[in-house]
C-alpha cells in the first residue's frame, strides 16, 4: 500500500512538472468535462484551474477554429478512440495559438471508459513555418512556370 501511494505521489509530481499541458476529463452527455489541469496547461491558456474546472474544453475554440479538426476530435471522443490533431485555440487574453492536441481514452480495470487524458502542446511556430514554406514553394512553382513559358 505504501509503495502504491508513493508511486501515485511521484506520478502526480511528474504530471505537475510536465512542460506540455495535461488535462483529465470525463464524459458527461455531449460534453467532456475537465476535472484536472496541470500548471503547464494554465500557463499555455492563461486560465487558472479554478476558472475552468468542470467545463468542456471547447471554451478554447473560436469562430475560426477549423471545423474539420473539431469534427475529427469529436468523432474520436464519441467513439472512445485515441486522436491527435492540430487546431487553432485561444488563450484567455484572446491570443490565438495552434494546439497539437492528443486525446486518449482511459479504461478502468473492468474495461469501463472512465476518463480521457489530453496532452496539449503549442505548435504555433511550427504551423507558421509550414505556412511560410508552402507560400515559398508556391512562389517557386509560379516563377518556374514563368521561366518555362518564356
């Protein structure tokens, strides 16, 4: 029993010190309610745990959050499948960020779905670089087309 308590205490410390945002949620009807967020999630989003516990994570989304990414995410959660996607979210102050979100269902010892664990990482710089690369490649293709036409 003492080993188990020590193991759980160590695991909690590891999660608390993780660099990526980690959340635990449970399913309630069509919502996935946050029951735990680590300090990295608070730092990433600007929200304190007191402000957001027992809410669905959709509060991070905005009008321009990609509907396809949200559909993929919702479908995976509804079918209790793991999923990884990148979607645009918003911090408490309204600042947008690109969030690589990984959600994994957690089953208890009798194979009952009990929780979801979500890991969130700010990939804004990566998305920006990918966009710049795509623009540069399109420009190169355009210039190559002009050269071959002359």
